[in-house]
C-alpha cells in the first residue's frame, strides 16, 4: 500500500511494504523450437536458503533433448553480489558447418553432417551495479564440450571432447519495456572471455580470447508500429587454433548458446567464422491486441579475422536474409511463425516457436 504526505514543496510518496512470506515456488513451462524440439520445464525456486538475501533455482527441461539450469545467487544490491550456475545443453541436428574450417566436408565430399552436441558449463562470478544502471561482473568458467557424429564411418566420429577453463568479464544494460515484443527502450551487452586451459582432445589448443558486443534500440514512430535496430560484433583475439567456439549463424526461436546466433534466411548452424558483424532491422505492427505481424531483414559479414583487414568488413554483407512473421502474446509465452528466405541461396525456411525461450 502507499500514501502521500504533504511537504513544503509538493508531496512525498510513502510506500508501505510487506514481504511475501512464501519462499518456495514450483513453476512449469512449455516450449517448442526447431533446434531443441519440444520441452517441458519444471522449475524449483527457493529464497533464503542460506541467508536472508539469496535465492536458488533449478530448471529441468524434459523432452526431445534433456537440459538443466541450476543457479544460486546471493544478492547484495549495490555491493558485490555472488553467483554460481551450472547448465547442460544437448541437441542433435543436421548442420552445414563441420567445426573444422571445412576440412572434413572437403575431404569427404559432403556439405552437411548430423551431430550430437553436448555442453556442460559451470560458472562462479561476482556482479554489481555501475552508475545504478549497468550490471557489471567477472568470473571463471569450467566447460566440458563434446561434439560427435555417428554418420562418419571412415574417420573419427568425435570432433571434440575437452574440458576448458576460462575467465570472463561482462557489462549489461536493458531498458526494454518487454522482452519479446518491445515498443521502447534500448539494451547493450558486452563480454570478454579468455580461454586459459584445455584438456585438449585435438592436441591443438592455444590460449585465446573472444570479445563480443550487442546493442539494440526500439522506438515507436507510429502508434502500435515499432522499429527495432540491432547490431552485433564478435571476434577472436590471439592465435585461435580450434574452431569449436566460432560464431555460427542460422535459424530462429532457440536460446543462444556457445556463440550460436539466430540468422534469418539460413538453416540452423549454417555459416561460421571466428569474427562477424551482423545488423538486424525489424518492423512490427500490432494489428490487434497482443497480435503482431512483422518483417525482418538481417545482414552479416562473417569469416576468419575479418577485422584484421581494414576494408574487408566494410564491404557489402556476404550473407543476407529476410523473414515475414506472425506473433501472438499468450499466457504460455510468445507463439511465433516465421517464413524466411535468402537471395543468395534461394532457400526458404519456415520456423515455428511456442512458449518462453529456455
């Protein structure tokens, strides 16, 4: 509840707060996309498990691909907060990149391959607020990565099966009024991650770093009509000898992981490189309450060390794609259908996504 108190100049707003006595929650969700397929989420959240200002949450995703996400966070507000998390991602997919800079595809005379992808990531980090707006943090990460293919008969079926230790730092800001169909606000996210150690299954690992940044702005020039502009940049620093952490573009509707990025006009995980520049422009019209039609164009330059050449990344983008979509804000999250195509390849893809992304 609230009340107002008269002051010499104006009034003072007084908030009367009472904390919810419930500390334990069970939550459920449904999601479908064309990469992870169907998933049912079961979430357990508990506040004040050790101290009065901490929270622990466990997501278990059951479906075509088993996944989980565990998070413990000790919130100290404007002081340094502490968190640990553990995530498991798995999926199976036919892809158009072999994580070996095209060597395997060239040797075998193929242009796609079916892979099993497994990623187990554990992090410990510190986080605080900068200028009362930005989240800034730093931590360490231990990752196990396994990429294999059962379709390769005449060579090793395992691309990588290694542990990786890295240190990272990040800066984030988000003022969007909602996540999936925002009408105003802007966001920024930047991260630098240095890979320091590997168990080195391929016996090729050398220390390197990856820097990436993403910025978006949304405005509403006409009522119910919004324009969103998004720019992404990423590149490797140092002598990169493995390609498993390259930026890989393609597909839509999935939670990004391991530098896999959505890109209209190309199938999931289609084009890859250790550096990229991507621009996305979306026009959205809410023609009826919570019902949207939108048109998106995305453009990218991606390859190896593209920013080392002063003009290479400034030329016309090599990869372009467009999408026409419909979206509905429902009680279970956004329901979207997107039809996309690319002028370069002439390929068309239709993607369907249901529910909040997880």
